[in-house]
C-alpha cells in the first residue's frame, strides 16, 4: 500500500516542523543549560505580570553561570538532582519531587547537576511582560568579574 500526502498536508507538516525547531528550545554555545519554553500567560488578576513556564535540563556535572531572575521563581525537580545556592545561603541539593522558591533579583550563585544523569527542572516565573526569565549577575557581584557574561533568555 502506497501512502501519499497532499501538497497542503506536506506544507502544514513542513511549517509545523520549522516552527517547532525555531522556537522550541533556548540553548547557548559554551555548554549552557537547555531551556524549553512551555508557556507565557498574562495574569488577569495581576495587571502587568505574566507567568512563564519552562523546563531546564542540565547534563551530568553541568552548571549554569551565576545569574538572577527579575521576578519570582518556583523550581520543581522533575528528574535527577540539582544543587542550588542563593547568595547568603548554604548550597542545598534537591532531588526529584522537591522544590524551592527564589525571590525577585536574588543572586543565584550555584545551579549544578549533582548527579550522573540529566537533571530536569520545571520552572515557573512571575515576570513583567518584557522581562527575560534570567539575567547575568551585575558586575557589582563579587563573582561576576571572573565569569563570562551570559546573554539573557
């Protein structure tokens, strides 16, 4: 039995594949974590704020550069183990099923896969409509001069 596709179906498939590849993940050169955007939604009852949801995947042993988030962050470990440290706090390792909160603009000094398999987080962020989900630490941070600058995403 021979299967054929109409030109319209082929066009739709090609368009869907192109859109999916173009906007499905944010990853940067240099081994940065893989960020998969899932949704962005304006909050009807909180004018000027959006919720963004994404998954973040770190390869075994991989770390994210120190950074901050313009808005509140809620992180939930879907798989693996992640060590996280905010400025002024001790590092803490979270495993699948555990979560944490980061207040707006907190300096996130350590985000590291603490295991030998990929670690994936589900991240919810409450941000302004034009805010990125993540920014590099400002140069005033004691760690920032020794680290490469990240592009926001």
